[in-house]
């Protein structure tokens, strides 16, 4: 199973269970930007306690590793859990959607995209991916976030809503990082 097959499975499971979600992180930045290697899929999902049994059942333990207790704790405390596919060494990081203005905004701006042609999945907008990558970088994340942003600007730059990014950068305390990125990439 490759990343696209795994993403297709997750998207279909979430849709069948009525779970709202957005694909973000490296997979989204690769779609909107430049290719790079990754072995994880980042998804923010609006999972509720009632969804847990169906979610666990959809990822059988003979094929996937999912800890029910980790899922329950993540849902209860609005954290993250993993779904691992050992045969391919791929991992899905599921972050529980928070009740914040930013999460509300990025969920409302999500796009149905066909990343591999055979299925569709809800992706965060490129602007929202950039904003979260700046946030992760600010929190001590690696330079890969800045490289992903630069790649997204090179590939999708003419389609980006730079005012939207600037407004959220200001609200989230990311203005200094955004100004440095725009200076280096020539975007203003």
C-alpha cells in the first residue's frame, strides 16, 4: 500500500462515517508545491466519541495498528493519535479539530481534490497549509516547513490569497516569519 492508497482508504472511511476532515502537512504541501519524500499523512478530523467504534473497525488489527485507548484520549483531550500500516511503514497522524477560529476557517475553506486521479479527498487550502507550517516552524519545527512553504509559493504563488495569509499570520503571531518568507520569495 502506497501513500495514495492509504489516503484513499482514510478518506473513504471518514466520508462513510460522516467525519469532517482536511488533509494537511507534507501531503498537502507536495500537492500544492514541490515533491519530497514523506512517510506520513497528516489529517485534522472532527472525530467524536460516537465515531470511535466505526473508526476502529475500519482499520482491522491484522492490517493496521491503532490503539483504541489512544484514540479515545485524543478525542477526549483534543489531541492526536496515529494509524499505522506496518506492511508499508506508513503512518497517519490524526489531529483532532479544535474549536478555534483558525480551525473553523480552514475547514470552511477545504477543497475536494483528486490527488491521484482515482479518488477525491478534502484538502486544506494552500494558504492554510502555509499558515500551519509557519506555526510548526515557530514552535521549533525543522527547516523542512520553510522549504515546503517556498515550494508552494514557487508552484502555486499566483493562486495564493496573500492577504488571507497575512491576516492569519498577524492573528497567530507569525508576522515576522511571514515577512521573512515574502522577502526571500519576492511575494508581497
